[in-house]
C-alpha cells in the first residue's frame, strides 16, 4: 500500500488505514506500507526518529504490517510546497516499492494525487493488479477549488482520469462519487466508506439539561473546504451567550484566528487533540459541527471523515452540509441541517440554547454507525473485494 500519511501521524488516511489494517492483519493478511517519514501536519519531523521512522529503513507497524519509509521535503502551509513534497515522496516510493516482497496487489490511496501515479507505475512494474482508492472526489475537486480554470482539462485532471480508467479496481468512500465515476464509463467501481470501530468510542448521549452558555464544537481540518469562517461569524452574531471551540489545524487557521479576533467572536482555538482529550472535549459540547462549503458541487458526494465519530458519541449535530452527508445526518436522526450562512447557523444555535430539549438524543445515530460504518464490517467487504479481484487476475 502506498500512502502519503500513515501511523504514527494523526490524519484521515492514517485513521482509515490503521482501522482497516487492524482487521486485515487479524485475518492473516500481510502488508508492506510505503509511506514518508512521519511529518504531518507541520511539514517537518517532530516525533523521535524511532517513532517517525527513518528514510529507506524498515519499521514495524502497530499490527503485523511492515512500514518502509521514504524521505520527504520539509514544507509549511504553502500548497505548492506541499505538492512538491508529495511529488518527491511519490517518486521515491516507486524504487522502494520494487524492493519489497512481491505483492499480490498494489493499493494507492488519494488524495495525494502523485501517489496514484506512483501506484500505477509500481503495479505495472510488479505485474500485479492496481487498486486506486479515491477518498476525495478527484478530479472534480480540482475544478471546484479552482485549481483548474477554463474548459481545457488540466494535466492533473487527465492524469487522475488516466489512472482511474486503468486501475483494476477503484474504491470510493461515498456511493455518490461511485455513481459519478460509473457515469463516466468506469466499470469496476466499489464503495467502502469511512467509519470507525464503534466499540472504541464511548456513547455520551445528550449534554447537560441546563447550562448558561451554549457550547459548539468543531474538530478537524481548518482548510478551504470547511468554510469555518461561517461558524465563526455565526458565533459573533450569537455573542457571549455561546462559546465556539475549534480543534485542529489547517491552511486557513491563521486567517480564521485573525477573523475571530477582528469580530471579537467567542471562539477558542485548540491544537489537535487525541485520546481522552478528544472525548473530554465532546463531553463539554452541546452540539458538534460537521461542515463543508456549499459552493463546490463535488462536495455533494463528500462526507467529512469526522461525521461517523460525531454520530457515534451521540451529541447533537449542527450539519452545514448538502447531498450525501446531509442524507446521512437525516437517516441517523442526528441533528439539524442548516444553510451555510452565518445568519442561519446563528439562528439555529439561538433556538437550541432556548429549547435545550432539542439537544436530547437517543442512540439512533450510534446504531446507524454500527449498521453502516463499523470498520469490522467495512474491512470484511474490502477483503472480499480484493479476493474477488485476485481470483479474476491471470496467473503470472
């Protein structure tokens, strides 16, 4: 498997594949994970070398997987610097991937787009099937984010579509994007959603029935995709009757901190939290925010990875989302869906603060996660897809 981020980092691909490999390895599958020396999210190594890994050295993973590290280029928040880093690490992944045990299959997981190209080259050189995992709606997201302008397809778009069409299996994390790819002529597209191990997440249920200050919580990436300026402006409209907690990091965080200061918004910014610190923050919240900007069409088939965790803990959800993510919130009876405007979000929070009975939740949302997004079942589906692919592959 080729990935741009893996354990001991804390990132969406890390969380997904740590959970999946727990099940894969328990079932006797063997994995070589080719990934850079741990340097997410700050763009440089902060962990001890024994934990972050050393370039071109082998490292034991958390389970039975063997990690092989490639070097990286130190960088900050610049999009260009991050892209150069991903290109460099992806290029290094090919020769290192040739030195691993001969695999039965190569898995390349986006959104690091250069990794897709590296996976394609490596699979062809090793003569094995290629699985491309699209955790975001690429190349659609390139157009929505204005990485691509005009009607002429960019090199990025053509490269992504080239690999997608030649992959033996394309795995998406939403059924909506799978349907989009099928409509473009891709045949072998399957969905294995994000999720979590429900038994590792405590059920918190409803917040306190009485409270002087309404608390809203967001955990996750602070990037362009989330439009967190909307919830900051909403908190400023509500004022001192509430407090907004933003936990995480991202390219937009400095601008968001500046905006909150300019507005005098009741916002506290926290660094990324882990383990019990995350649960403590959930326990203090009245509502948890799930947010994606509403002016990018690709996000109609995108589900923020934190959605499943929020559903599992059982707190009320303020869902500033559309499309498939909104349908999940509705199906799980998890909270309120609200338009992406400060006025609409502020109005909802005032209503919830005035009528706290609306915050009372049953375990319906947690049961939904158990049925649809528990990694025990998701991994079984993934293993069945790979086994089915290999049974069709010609002998070499």
